[in-house]
C-alpha cells in the first residue's frame, strides 16, 4: 500500500495502458481490474486496509477523472473506500467516471468474506445516509444503462437480478 507502489501502478497500468488503447473509433468504456490502483494485499490487517482506504471522490478518482476527460471515455474501477459516516471501516467500492471527469456511479460490494464492510453490515445507517437506490445503483449513459457488480457478487443472483430490475 505504499504511495510509491500506488503511483507506479497508476502510471504503468492505468494511465499508460489506457492512453495506448484509446482510439477515436475504439472503446468508450474501460474497465480496470479489481485492486488495480491500490493493489491486493493478502494477509494485511484490518488496520492496514483502513489506512489504505481513500474517500470517493478524492485524489485517486480525481486523477482518473482527469484521464477520462483527456481521453473522452468512461472508466470503471474499484478502490478501498473510506466513508466518514462509518469510521474504522472500509468498503470495496466500484466507481464509474464519465468523459466529463465526474463520478457517475458508486457501488459498494455486497458480498465479501473478509474484513471489508458490506452495506448489509450497516444496513439501517447505510440506507438512512444514501437511500435504498445506493444498494444497487444504475446510471443512464449514451452507452446504455450501466450497473456494477464486483468479483464474487456475480455468484449471488440477487445482485444481477436487482440491477436488471433497475434497468441495467
């Protein structure tokens, strides 16, 4: 989780790769692999993950937003997110950033068998802060209605079903 690793990861695997791949007649939506920014840290403590977590919006999504604006594309990825409403916890959050650099969607992983907080772990407070729509968000874009699932979420039928019922 070192800042040096995060910087190298961004420059080498996100910024450089997307610039190489983006062509005017090519993809308008780039999907970054899970943990592509902060990295995967097996064996890390909850305290390590909480320390590595970042706010969304924040410096990481700002950089990706600038890149999306420069390349005129959509970029989706994941970050360990820190929420002021839930101190001492971290969420694995998927995001979609539009060609204008704005965050269009945030989805917090629903199923996790690890130290990550899931919306269901803090359900009442989560819904009170963000509303039920935040459990399975869908956004309208020129590419179509986009929803998100992260990794293991896809094996639970409730996630794709909820997204489909919301039009994704």
